[in-house]
């Protein structure tokens, strides 16, 4: 790990300006940034500490939806009663992430911008070939050990999966990211790798997330996040699903459904084909199992991650059946 300078910003404007300098990086909870600095992936010249900035950690929920400051801690959001009532999937996605210690330290903005857990990406000494780290150098994962890699949204240049849980729930409910002078949906924020896997989001250098907003909906209120992983704690998703469901008054016809999946794609993945297959239809075991298969439409496996093409639709089906009272 190489030396860097530390700068404690006194305002969001000052932080934003400082972060635009070459080699500068924002520091929130530090649980991703310092990890990546230690393994030589991130090499900041200066870290701009924003953890203490006031006005960026509030959580407010009303009839229109929620606004969560970028510096709110994962644990605070997960445990917030109004978030639990209006957006159970958001609360659950955070409770099932990382560990209690990490959740107490890590922030919402930092969580969204965490980097892939591709082990080739995180070991530059042993694996120089990584187009995400070093554009044009190749991809050590393709042809390597791919159990945790993506099957959706991949390219010949990169197959790394997006590891976060929260962003999956946010994409399902059309959440919006607030920056200093513009806004975009969380779905728009994340890019698929294509030929430029080093470009992961639409953020410009130094651009700071100030908060997120999530519109209220009946589907969000009746929602869940299911995460399947190798062990029950302290582990990233092999496959996950955020599902919100609203039924008609007859209690069986789908009025609104939101489905997004995690652990299987290069970005948090909205499964609109599943939604389209169920809206206006009767919810039953058969319709759910059939529709859930659309979650992996277009999926491409690379050896060891083939199981995800089977697993993801099952996780989606389980979440839909749970919300429909059928499981
Ligand atoms: P930081 O490390 O401070 O920042 C992360 C990145 O975001 C940096 O590039 C930083 O410059 C940038 N950044 C931070 N805040 C802003 C902002 N407001 N605007 C613009 N840029 C910003 N996550 C899961 O979702 N699920 C898991 O199961 C999970 N398991 C984990 C297990 C381990 C062992 C570890 C170490 C992490 C795990 N994580 C998991 C990831 C963890 O949730 C993230 O490390 C954490 O959320 C990052 O938040 P932070 O505030 O510490 O970010
Ligand atoms: Fe790098 Fe992506 Fe290949 Fe992993 S999958 S080695 S992050 S280019």
C-alpha cells in the first residue's frame, strides 16, 4: 500500500471540488476503499474524508417515498422502522449484507459504489491481465475459476459480477441517485462492461452522491429480498432477488410486480421480462415458475458459473411465491 495524503472536507462543495483533482478519492466508511488500497487496486494520492459532513446522513420517509442521505450507515437504514414498513426489501437487502461491524461503519453511497469481488481483479500482483483494472490487458477470469462471475450483461472484455445487495432492491423500486447538480435512476447509474469495463458508472471524476430517493408504491410496501449464498452470514450473493408485488382486489391477479436480481449480472439487474409475463395474470405456482425463467433470458455461462442460470429463476420464484402468500 503506498502513502497518500488525507484531507478532511468541511462541506460537500469543498469535498466535490477536492475530489475532482487527479488521484483524489472520496472516503466514506472506508470498508471498500482501504481494502482496495491495501491490495494495490486503488492507489489514491489523496483521500477526501466526507464521513463527518452534516446534512448527508438523514433518513426521511413520507407518503411519497424515502430520502436517504449518502452518509447514512447501512445498519441505520436497515433498522429504520419507516424503511422497514414502506420498503421491506431495502431493509432486508442491507441486513443480509456483510457483517454487523461492517454495516455499522459502511455508508449507503459507498455501498452502491463498491467494486467487484472478482478475485483476479483484486490480485494485481499475481494476475496482471484485467481489463477493468488495466484497460486492454485482457481478462484472467475468462477460462479461469468463474464460480462467482456473472452470466448476464457480460462481454468478451469482462464477466465480473456486481456484488452489492442494496442496489438490487433500489433498482426494483426505481430509486434515484442524487448528485450535486443532477439526478439519475440507480439503474442508469450502473453500466454494463462492453468494451470499457473500467467505466462502471455514469459518475464523472469527483462527482459525489448526496442521497437517494425511493418512490413509495404498494409493491414496495409488500416486498422482500431473498439472498442465496455459500454461508448464511458475511458472504456475497450467489443469486438474490428483490421482489415487490401488488395484487388486484380479487387477491390473485397481478396488478404490479417488481423484480430485480443480484449476484448473477455485471450490474444490478431489473428482470422486466418476468414482470411483463405476470402483470394482469393469475398468480399460481405454474405462472410463477414459467415467468421466473425469463429472469435469465440471454444468459451466458463461463464454465463454473453455469449453476447460476438454474439458481436465479428459483430464487425469483421463491420470492414471488412468498409475497403472493403461496409459499
Ligand atoms: P468506502 O470504502 O468509503 O467507499 C467506497 C467507494 O465509494 C470509494 O471508491 C469511494 O471513493 C466511493 N464513495 C463513497 N461515498 C461516496 C459518495 N457519497 N459519492 C461518491 N463516491 C463515494 N456488501 C454487500 O452489499 N453485501 C455483502 O454481502 C457484503 N459483504 C462484505 C463482506 C466483506 C468482508 C467486506 C469487506 C465488504 C462486504 N460488502 C458487502 C461491501 C460493503 O458493504 C462495502 O464495503 C461498503 O458498503 C462500502 O461503504 P463505505 O462507506 O465503507 O465505502
Ligand atoms: Fe478483470 Fe473483469 Fe476479467 Fe475480473 S472478469 S479479471 S474484473 S476484466
